[in-house]
C-alpha cells in the first residue's frame, strides 16, 4: 500500500542548493492542507544496480516526509543518504505507514 510520487529536485534558493532535502510531488495531492496526512510517512526510492546483491539487482533508499513545500501539494523529504542527481524525475513510493490514525 503506497502512493506514487515524483522527485522534482532538491530544496534550493537562488544561489544555493540543499541536497539533503528533496522535493517530492505526491499523486493526488494538490494543496498544502492535504499534505499534512503524509507528514512522517516513509518514502522508498527504488533503483536498479548493475551487480546482484542478496539475489536481486534492485536497491532501495529510504526517507521520510518532513513537511509541506509551498501550497501546491509538494512535500520536503529527507533520505538516509541524499538522493543522487539522476533521481530527478524518478518515481518514489510513499508508504502509508507509520500511521497516526
């Protein structure tokens, strides 16, 4: 059970870019009040590697939704290790846990 999301890029200003905070657009979320439900939810970025580890070529990077970004339904997320730059435009999964209902 997850909601699809898209990596837009990193939090940035005019001159500086903050790689430790990623911007994620969640599917079906169009305003800031509806992002409140996703605060604290786990994010999973899945990518394919060349070599097999533990019987699979797929690897994951886990993160967490921190807060809204603006008023358009975009959220700020922090990953355990910052996402690579080739993750821009890639898909992420927003798991519907941990739940606060």
